[in-house]
């Protein structure tokens, strides 16, 4: 009986930790705070809840051929993307920026590669890409424990999102940029 209860507890912890990653990448403007397990302060609200999970990326079938069922053709042009991720323990956050890319898919992939390359214990997924304007992201932490990230179309917006709930978001960690013709 004790072994069964221990197994149930372990499964519950795994489910909770995986939900934090899904919530972190749900498309809200800032990553939900990731609180270390020993902390009792849940921090500010976690946003709208989990969005669709990561799945295989599907690119259109090629030039001159329409998209297949359920697919949308990626628009060519110049794109930028940012992404944030957590390690699930509330101790580590990582962020990534794509730089200028020729498609939305390329920008998302470049941001994810940049983010995952910084800390192998952090899983970055579900990048946010734009083809107009600017995009910035900054990580934050709090002395009482926990980490988060904030993103926005301006430096100020990214810092404002990150600092909600008393998080420290150093300007030296801000990454991002603007597309040609924007400042």
C-alpha cells in the first residue's frame, strides 16, 4: 500500500511539473512565475491556462502547391521570434531570440535553438513570431524563489511584464530587436 501511494505521489508531481512547462509556453505575454516547490507564495496569476501542446511543425508542400488539409502556408518575408522556457523546478529560466529570418517557421526554430542552447535543463518550445514591429524578451527571478520571463513589442513592455509580482529582470539580460523599418 505504501509503495502504491508513493507511486501515485510521484506521478502527481510529474504531471504538475509538466503542466508548468505547458503554461509557460501558452502564448501569454509573460511566462508564469515558476516557484520553487518549498515556496508557499504562488505569485501572480498563471494566465489563461495551457494552450495546445507542441506538435510536429508542418510546412506547406512546396512552391506552386496549395497547403494541405489543416495547413497554412508560411508567408515569406522577414520574421523575428522569441521564446522562453523553464526547467520545471522553478529554479531556471532560459530565453531565445531568432534574429532576422526569411519565414515564420525559420524564426521560430532559430529562437528555440538559441533558447535550448543556453541551458540543456530548460525546455523551450512554442516560440512567438512577428513579421512587423519589434519583439523583446527578458528573464527574471525573485529573491524568495521562482523565475519568470516577460516579452513585449518594446523593451519597456517586456520589463513591465517580467517585473509583475516583484521579480528582478536585469536590463543586461534583455534580448530581441526590430524588423527593418521599425524602431
